[in-house]
C-alpha cells in the first residue's frame, strides 16, 4: 500500500517538473489581474455613464474580479492537463502499476494540484482586488469594508474550485482534448450566453461558474444583475456540489474502467 | 512467482484472453510469445492489476497485484516505452516514480547510469528515440530492485549493443533468483534469452515448456541427404532403402532428399549397406522461429495455411475469374517445358496467352472450358509441392 504521503510527494514532483504548470497558472494570474485592472480603470473613467440602478448597486470589489471570466479558462486548462496528460501520455499505466489503490492515486493528485490552484487563486484574487481598487479611484472599496474580505477570499476559492472541477471532468472523460473541447466553450460561451437568455437563465443560475461567482459580490445583485435565489455562500455551496459530483464521477470511472 | 489461474478477459463480445493458466517461476527468464493480438499485453496488464479479469485471477507471490504491499518494490514493469509525459525530464520522471515507493533519489541516478541515460537525464523525454524510451522504461522497472520483473517488448527499437545489453540484463536478473517475464516478437532473441516459454494464440495457452522442449516438440528435425546427381538410380535405391527402414523421405526441388524418422548414423549405415554414395548428409534443426511459426500457424490460425497458398497463387489471379493465365507469366513456361503437356499445335505459341488460344488449343475439351491456357491449373500445386 503506497503511503499517501509518498503519493503526494510524487504528485508534487510530477506537477513541478512540467512546464505547462507554470504557464497555465501564470496566465491565470496575469490574465485575471490584467483584465481586472483594465476594466477597473474603464469603470472608473466611465462611471458617470452608468445607469442609476447600476450606480446604486455598484460593486467595486466585483469589478476588480471581472478578469476571472478569462483567467478561469487558464485554470480550466491547468486542471484538465494535470489529469489528462496521464491518459494522453500513457503514464497512467505506469502510475497505477505503482499505486494500485486508485482512490489514493486520484485524490492525492487532486489534493496536490487543487491545493496549488487554490493557492494561486487566492494570490490572484488579492492582487486583482488591490490593483483594481487602486485604479477605481474614488469608487474604490477597502479590504476592511463589510463582506469584502469574504469576497476576496471567495474569488480565490472560486478559481481553485474551477480547476478542481476540471480535474474531475478530465478524470471522467480520460482525455485532455475532449475535456478542453467541452469545458472551454462551456465556461466561455454557453454558460455566459444562457445566463442572458430568458427561461434558460433560470437553469444557468445553477451552473457551477454562475453559482460560484456569487461569492465575489459584496453588494447583493451587484450592478443591477439578476436576483439569485441563493446567497454568496449558497452559491459557493452549489459550486461545491458540482465539484464533488465531478470528483466522484472521475473516481468511479477510474475505479471501474481498465487503465 | 507469477501465477495465473483460468484467466479470462472479454471486451464485449470479443474474448481477448480465454482460460489462461500458467506459472512464471523465479530464477529463469520466461519468454511470452504469441502473434499480434493474441492477448499478450492484455495478460500483462491483468498481471499488473490495470485490467480486471472477467474471470479467473492472477497473483504475484500469492497476492493479487492490487493488494501487494508497496508494489513498486516488489514488481517492476516496462509496458510501453512511450508511456511517459514528454515534457518531463528522464530524471524527474524516475524521481516521481521513486518517491511513490520511498526510494531515495540517489537510486534514480544509479539506474540512469545502469541504462546508460545519465547524459540525457535532464532532457525532456519528448526528444527521446524509441531505444532511449525503452532504456528509460527499463530504468523505471529496475528502480525498486524488485523480485518480479515484467517486460513487454523490451528490445523494440534498441541498437545491437542495446539488444545484447538487455539480453545479458535479463539473464543476470534471472540468475539472481528473480522472476523475469519477457514478451517479444523476435524469436531469435528469445531463443538466446529465454529458458522457458509460454506461448499463447488467440488468447489461449498453446505451450508452456522449456525452449529446447518447445523446439523439439514443435518442429520436424530432418536430415538432408544428397546422392550423386549423375546417378538417379542411386537416389531411387536409397529412397527405397530408407523407406523400408521406416523413414519418411521427401524429395527436395534440387534433387536432395529430406529424411525424417531416422537418425543420421543410421542413414549413413543404410546407404553404405545399399552401396549408395552420399554427397551430403547434414542435420537440419528447426530454429525457435520455425517451431513457433509451426505452432501458432498450424494449431491456431488455420487461415494462415490458406493465406500461404493464396500468396503463391497470387501472380496468377489478376483479372482471371476462371483458370486462364495472364499473358506475361514468367514461371509458367518453365513448368510446361518439363513435358507435362503435349506439344502445342504448329505455329502456335502456347505461352502467348492470346485471346484466340482457347479455340485453337488442343486442350479445349479438357475439364477447364474457359481456360485460356491449360498450363495454369497444374502449375500452382506443382510450385507448392516444390516449396514444401
């Protein structure tokens, strides 16, 4: 029985010795912070053009996180590659021959990669917040304001959970290409478009990204967006359910299928 | 010790491995042979717990693989040389595997030296040749100093020096008392490396015996006997004598005799008693490859025999629904010149195969009505006989 600590150490070696880890996580950080900063600056200069409703529900914290819409895609790529390359390279057979306990193998991998994604997510979130607020000028929020710290930490959790969700999906589909082909359009297009379509948006509210991103709102229904039937923590809870479902599905596939 | 009992694996309707039982013992190199698609890799994967058998079970040292305590220290395996993340260096790849089993990092550098990859240890394995990949896979198998080693096609892509090295490595590992199970397509290599053979075909066990037993059981050793070509009578006489003594005598195309069922000294004695001079009396022992071909083709794949005939007939078949012969048929004239047929009508070239040939052919009434050339029909069987 391979010890869990040994598997964790091995997975950490695997993660740190491929360059895709660095470039996916770095792009997640740079894109999120960069786009968030740019949009913060834009909102600051065009604040007067906003409608009254939008002005009333203006949420400077959320604005500084707008870059996550793009940055989360890099997190998806990170999550998919961590699991998917085991299959595409055939390494999975070597790995499973060394760690016949498949649950230990999968969850150690996800613990290491997920932990790293959460860490990078939180760092990204704080950087986005502080840089965004600095550019929002007089409309800025302070980290000490009510619920702001929750939103900033929540932003980090959101990014990490997106990566972990992707790992679960990749474990279910056993293919990097297939997973990316489904997840990228889903998060970038399908989810965003359905959220704007009447009727469909009632369903889209429960998508992992739509629900999870509520944690980043300090002002309820920020910027005059749709009312959600759940609060920030409720939204994160829905996202966690999605993540749990993906992980359980991934585990069952790994357990049942031949490698 | 690897022990398989009634191992069966079905993928849907297809049975990849059926009721396979064998033991791989320590101290010898056991070769694992079988044609492509016979279930070798599936069996190897089941041994390693990667595929779950539909029925039956396989154990290593008495435990199913998945229940082995610290599997990498007990079993080392090379399944696929390319099963490595191409972006990771050879050393990092081995390090990640070493850490799983609590093997110190110094051991990684040690095995890199053993397989001769120390100079490229820091390079990404993406740029490795197949041979370098094999070496990396062998390094991974050796990492935990395991008692049981499985190698799937380890010499694929290796240079002659590498093949020799693998051969000696296998023998050394077995001599140290380890269980070594090697699959290969290279029969000559197996003959030099393996002591024991397990042969499967279409997922079923065909043979489980030592290499020497396997060769003698699955090949027809024969003696080649040649009498002076100038004296056909002597050949006739010897044939009769040998047949009367209980041997089977077949004629080879060049006039030599192929004798089975009689030892060489006895053949010599019989020839001497009959007053027949011999120009050649040589033993012919089948190679492992011949024995293997015989076993896997004869016992399993009956279609192979048909295929062989089809191959020999192939030059005759194009555009020929009946028995006709295409015009430029290089072998046919030689055959018919041996006096199989009556001479063609004057002025007719029987080998031209011209369209008017059937009408003018003297063989028009023969039982092959559409035949454009009558020489085609006997020719294949004749050639086949010669080839045999």
